[in-house]
C-alpha cells in the first residue's frame, strides 16, 4: 500500500464523464478507451479546487508568478529543460495549440506531415484547416515503432512539407523517441526548412527506465524552428480543467503564434486550469512516482495475460503513456466484426485502431490506467470472446 489510493476507482456515473458515457446506458460495459485515468486526483489538486470554489467570484484570471515558476521548475527538474519565462505561452489545450500553429505558420493547401498511426485529432486538425495531410507510416520492428528516415525525407521533399507534427512520447504506440531519433528528425527538418510542432503531453509518463527527451534539449539550434506543447492535464488526470502551454523560444515564431491565438480568441485560460496546474506541478512528484509503478504493473499484466491466454493477439508494450496498442490482425476479422465482438460480447470499449490512420486497421488501443482489478476484468473479457 502506498500513500495514495490507486486501488479503488472513483464513481464516474452521473458526472457526464465522456469515457463512461456508454456505461451510463449499459452498466455491464467497461470502458478502456479515452485517455483519462480511473484514479482519484492528487489530494492537493482537490484542495486547490475547493479553495477556488471558496473565492465566490469566478471571473477572468491571469497566470500568477507562482504558476509560472511551478511550470519552469517542473520542466527543469523533471526534463532538464530550462527556458526563459517569456517563451511560455498558456493556451487551453494541446490540440487547440496544434490548430493555432497550423493557422499561424501555413496557408491553405500547404502540406503538414504526421507519423501514422497517431492520435486522431492530428489528422482532423490538418484537414479541417484545409491543409494537405501527409502521412508517413511508422514501421514496426521488434514490437516497437520506428521511423523510416529515407521515406520521411522523400515525403518532406516531394510534398514541400511546411510543418511536421511530432508525437513524443508517441500515442498510440507508447514509443519514447530517443535522442538520436530526435536528432535525425531535427537535422532533416532544419535542412528543408520544416517547422516542428512537438506534442509532448505524455512527457511525464515514461516507464520502465525510459527517459523523455524534449525536442529542444537535443540541440540548441532546434529552438529556432520548433514549438513544444505540453500540459499537466494528462499526467495528473485533470483534462477537464483545460490548461496547457507552448514553449516557443524563437521570438518571431512566438509573436506569430500569439497573434493567431488572439485572432482565435484563445488567449483566455480557465481559472480552474491555472490553479489545478500549479498544484499538480508543486505537489505532484510523489503521486506521479507511485502512479508510474501502478501503470508498469498494469501494463506487465496485460502483456503477460494476452501472451498466455490469447497468443494470436500481438501486444505492443509501451515505453511510456498508459495506452497499449493491440494488433488483432491474426484473427482475420473485419474492423466491424472486431468491434462488434468487443463491444457487444466482451462488453468493453476500446479505441478503434483505424481512427489513428489506415495502419490501425485490425488494431485497438487499450487504456490501462485503472485499478488493477478493472484491468484484469477487461483483459479476461477480451480473452474470453476471441476465437481460440
């Protein structure tokens, strides 16, 4: 038993919780899809929210000096990334920040590249902003995603790519990109004048001894052509409070980004987001340490369980995040058959792999951030309905 409660799930019914929406209608369903955790938040965050409620007026707020210091300290202490406070730009979410960057630095018809399979809002944001979506397929080697750099260079050159939206750690593969990989990406983008937008929202959730490298810590000159996006929301299970930040060290890029942000009226942040983020970064270190032990145990269980009970199901063990990429290809089911089986017979809700790109066909993403007994039950249900 640790200091915090990771053994029992809080009640999520009646709170309009997106993850549990289908379970509201059918109480036999167990959700393991959307990336939030079925764990109680850090007590100091809960207290900060209580204190906020006591203010009696919930008006416009600005980022306090304490909050700015908390973010700077966290990035420096946890990720070895020290930057000037002027580089820090708060924005409602990482996905809004991606759209803002696309609008600020490209025009309609310009090419924006992503590595697929990847978090679905990447492609959506590019397409809805009328930019050309360029997908560079990740290749799977030894149960890990890798980048095909020859193909990546061809994709960049042939399409005159303007922005590369990088996901590090990668979602859904849980891949924590090493310094050498980031160095190669950076040199390639530098060579062809490509702006890097690096989504690092899962940076705190590296596991099994893997360490996160922020793109800007790889080489000082990478700061000239990059935007780093992150947030406390994924790490500390506070997505509903709405706050994230961009780190933009290049003053010209920062000016363009903030101008576009203002044009979209995205410059105001929820007061709740400010206080929850500050509490998370100030007091959350020991909670996070304990959480990561729980996640590692859960992930090991999933990997071992399916290896034994469903050996035809290929499981990509993540190096970070709490998301597990499952490959059901060997069962010969169509996507519709697979998800019918999971939803109607197993009564579990997973993310549909094809939403992450065409490479995700016959795949699903499983969220392992829940008390162990819930994860065990989800795995048993999946194992029970798969053809033997």
